[in-house]
C-alpha cells in the first residue's frame, strides 16, 4: 500500500505580510490590519511583533489598543490580498493537481505521486512561494490531513521571535500517534472549549491521554463523536483531498460603529448587503434557493431567519425583498441593532425561472451583469447605487 504524502500550507500573517510588501516601513513593527480607532471593528490579522502583546485576530480594536497603545492600524485591501492568494495557489497547483483550498491563505495538497520526500517537496514549495511572491509561509507534512495540519500549527507555535515563522514540520510515517500524544487536548480537531472542559474533568489533558481510552468508554461518554475523537487521537484520518470545494453559503454583514434603531438606515444597509450577495452569486454563476438574515442586538443576542424561495435567484431585487421581509419579522421599532447580515444558501446552477405572470424580458439580468462587468474592470466606485448616496432618498434599487 502506497504511503500518502499530504502537505498543509499556511501563509504566515497573510494580510500583514502583504501590507509589508506595500509599505516596507511596517516590517518588524507592531501593526494590525483591521478596525480603526473609535469604531466597533475587530482585528483581522496582527503582525508577529503585535502578537507579542497578546493581540490576535477577531480581537476588538479597543482591546488591542489597550494592550499595545502604539499599535499601528492599517486598512485592508482585499483586492490585493485576493490577487496575491491567486499567485500562491497557482504555485501550489504546480506541485500537484490534488489541491484543496481551505481559505484565501491556506491549502492542503496531496504530493503522494512525487518521488521526493515530504521534507524536500515542502522546502521546494516554500522556497518558490518566498522567492516568487516574497511572502512567508509555513508547511506541515504527514500521511494524512489531520496530522499535517496539527504539525503545521505546532511548528508555527514553536517560533518565538517577532518575525514570521516560515516553518516546516514533517511527521514521519508511523510516528503520528507519538507526535500527537504530548499535545494539549484542545489541539485536536473537534475538541472545542466545552469538550476540552469536559475532558479535563475526566482527567484527559493531552491527546495521548485520550488515545489510551477504550472505544466503548468514548462512545458511552460522547456518542458517535467519541469514536471519531479516539481515532483522531491515534493519528488516524482517511479523508481524501477535495479538489472541488463548493461554498455552502455566501454572506455579507456589517457591524455598526454605534447601535442604531434608524429603520431607514437599516433598510439601506440591507439593500447594500443584498446587492453584494447578488454580485457574488453572479460572479460564481450560481443561484440560491434560500435567503437568510442575521441580526445582533445591542445586548449581543443574535437571531437568524431564513426564507425558502419558490425559484432560485441571483437577482438583487429578489434577495433584497426576501431579506427585508425577514427583517420585519425579527425587528420591532426602537430595537437597537449592533450587526446585520444577509446571506444566500442552497446553491444551484439552474437557470432562473420567472413566474408565468411576470414579463419574460431579461432587462434586469442584462443590467445587473453590465454593472458587474463595469465594477470588475474599473472598481466598485465606478457606479454607486442610489441608496448608497449619503443624502439622497431613493426607493429604487437595481
């Protein structure tokens, strides 16, 4: 039986690394990409110098500035991040056709058919990414995806300098269980805070502690998931690389600088988010059968609602109408909102069907695609919707 060779590639502090290329004066400094002072924003990515202060992604900006008063905040440039990610993934694709892209800065690749060792392949891959994009990346390698990912996290964690780790960590075949054994239990996939807390009460502190338990005991304590956790603790993972990874949902959301109960402003925001979702659907040439809305109150209590459409859609007007309908079912006048989001799910590539009572012309579809094309070529600001103008009231949407 051929031994599999799986690599996990992760770009180190990706957004910050791109910003250092844009502005070399940031190199070595404590800075973060994300929310600006005085806002409700959160940190997207922190430089390794900033991480020394305890700053991490998803941390509220205010908290980050308290930990590091001199923290430099940088606005994000997602178009450039996407472009750099594309270049990296093209390099990854040169090594194997079996690539599973997990996110903008992370991917698995199966290099089992290459004659070199995982370490040699990892060094070659890292060298090309460093040289051709000037971006640091860390790589983990093993006989399966689970151990390769944990190996990469482990290698990055060992790096203590305020610089990108650019690490390579390879777990040799047959040593998976012994590599995992001393690691804390929360390093294992599927062990969140609550599960880790419960395992602590059972005197399971490391992955090795878990691996020693019997299958019957784990099933009795955790049900079927106990079986899965025990296999993972022993370094067993038979999953294959999923080359075509279809998104399960598309969503857009925004957190307001100040909680608001302004209905007109909330509806304007829903229209803008709905239009952005429509743009993403058309870009991927898919339609959605379900529209969702998400609302977070000032108390941080969060509610979601969804609506199944009669026909799948990628049209802004349909998405907007469904989202507003859902909004009115959740919101009551005077209720302050902290965050609002619009999403689409249950994708299909079916053509849009029109109600028999509707006109069957495709003027709206042609208009939307023309707008999408102009924005793709010249930027989002080339055309601004009426409801995005600051002091113009306009009830018409594209």
